[in-house]
C-alpha cells in the first residue's frame, strides 16, 4: 500500500507532550482513533502473538491495513507496516523515534544501555568509539581466528556423525560461542563456555517472557540472573585488559576504546556493550547460519552453485578463505541475503514516538509504542514476487536497485544499522567455505522443520541434516 510522506503535527489532541519514560503509559483515549484489537482481559493478545507472531501480524495487517493497534505484554503498541514505514522509522530523518524507549519494555532488565538501547548523541559517540573493533586490522585477525575455529569444528562434525543424521542448530550454536570466545574475547573459555551459553540463552528467552517481573521461578528471573553473571565476568575482564594492555580480539578493542576527547569509555559502558553485542552476534548468527544451511539442503541446485564458487576461489577442500577474497563470494552473499529475507533473525523492531507524526492517514501520538515488521515486509508480493520461493537472484545489483531500499531490513537501517553486519557476512562466508567443500548437505525427502519464530528464529527439532563427505 502506497503511503504519503509523513508530516509532523505540533501535538496530538489531548496529549501535549509524551510521557518521559516508557514505563509511563499513554492516556487510555490517545489511540482511540486507530483501528485494532485489545484482546483478552488482562493479557491482551500476548499469548496469541507468542503462539504465532507471523500469522498474527499478517491477520492484523489484512484486517486493519498498514496502521493498527494491539495490546500485548501489558501495553498498547501501534504496528506500522510497509517498506515506507521501515524507512520512516529506521532512517528517522526527523529524530522522531527512541530506540531506547522502544526496546526498553523488552530488554531493559536484560541488556540495558547496549548500543541498540541508547539514542542520538550518546549512541553516535559510543558507536564511533566501538567501531574501532571493526576496522580492517581487527577484522583480519577475526578472519584468521574464524578460519581456524570453523575448520576444526566442521571436520569434527563429519567425524562425530560418521555420515549419519545430526542436529545442526545446537552444533552451530556451540560453534558460534566457541568462535566468540576466540574472536570476541580472545580466551579459550573451557568449562566456562557452558555457563556463558546458558546465561545468554536465558536472557534471550526472558526478553519475550509473558511475566515481565523477575519473580522466583520465572523466565525473567533466570534472565536477570544470567545478566548478573555476565556483568561480573565482563567487569573483571575489562579491568584486566586495561591493566595488561589490549589485544586484537573484540573485547580488548572495546576495553581500550576512547571517545573523541581521548577519554576511555567507562567500564560499565564497556560491559553493557559487550554483553549486548556478544548476545546479538551469538544468537543472530546462529539463527541465520541455520536458515541458510536449511535452505541450501532444500535447494540443492543452489548448494552446488555455491560449492563451485567457493572451490574456484579457495582452490580446494578445507582451505581457508582469505580476508581479501571475501568480496569474491558474490553468489554466497546473495544466498545469505535471501535466507535473511525469508527468515530474518530479528523479525520485528520497536521504537517509541517522541513527537506526534502522521503515517498512512493516521496521527500517531507522542509517547506511542510503535513497531515495524521486517518478516511481514520481506514476504510482501509487491516487493518479492512468489515470496516463499528461495531465489538468491533477487539480490543482483539490478534487482536491488529497482526495489524499495527499505523492503529488506534484516540489519535494521539508519543510525542504528547493525554495527557487526560485515562480521556476520564474514563468518557465514567462511563457514560456507569449509562446509561446502567438505560435505554434501542432505535432508530426508519431505522434511520440513517447524520453526520457533520469536524472539530469534530457530528450528524446534534442531534441524536434522546429514553431512555426507564429498
């Protein structure tokens, strides 16, 4: 549905200024003019959304159009659907939206003050300081570490399974944690790995727990305990890195990062950013690598095309993919982008309106919780003909140029574009270089795993595949 460019009225009738914190709700009447559903008493649509978030969003869009309201997780939210909505919110020319207050209800107890949960000047200053970890020098170091770690583990997968069926998701989840220990932290974690992995898993699951208070026995309590463990761990490590001098790993780069005036980033800020970025990289790469492997197992002609591309560049089985050769894997990158389209690791994105604005004929009041839905837009036929079909050719330069720039947003956009997106491309390309030159990825005829769609997609059965040695 086409929409006009947004305009910004002075204020919504009856609401002179927004509440100053996301915990302060809008007046009950502020969203009366927006169509939508309140759901069941007390719980709203929370359990309907958790049961089938994509189906729920599609039904709301089909019923109410590109703007609708929905009560879930104890508050009203306004859905803004479409590539134009993605551009409005992510590019945010007018600085209308707070990412901190948007993610606050979901992540404030778990990942406060992470890069995604700060705004404007604070965000720009910290992002600039942290970007040193993604410069060519450190990235070359990460590429070497990734090649070593992935080659060793991928070879073990074949030996351990003996050509039998295995569960890919838990295997790649363990690998991404091990890689994070090496590339991100620069330490062989050993027995600590399982505890760190558990802490991150608990925090992610708590982010969409229906009970939002850390009461005993709840998912939120487990998530808060996971955060407490990681804060203690990363605080001690930050102090140690500063005392002993930094290294090339990401954590050392963060620990010694400075602002424009030369001052070191505060220790608690380093800890918060490391906690958030470690989670983001660990869980989102696990999800996106799993979806790509599934789609290549299902679409065997594309698996072979990628295999031949990798062999032509690396020269043979198991050889490392050089940092300078990453850009040559064009088909592999296109296939990865198509996997991110079909199964985006962050299906939806929240913000909070700092001022009133208009979209698609509706005035959205200051203080409203608003959100876009990448998964829904990634499957709209107006941008993606035959949207359920896996077709990496959608990402040729010509096709990309002809499409709305914000029809594909797995890494967000604007000032909050994912800081680690090039690291994600690098890790997945290196993974494909080692997997596809060693194995034929196979699945049983008719196999179609059920995916847990939220908060970060994963196959409920772990993705049953076979790595058959070539």
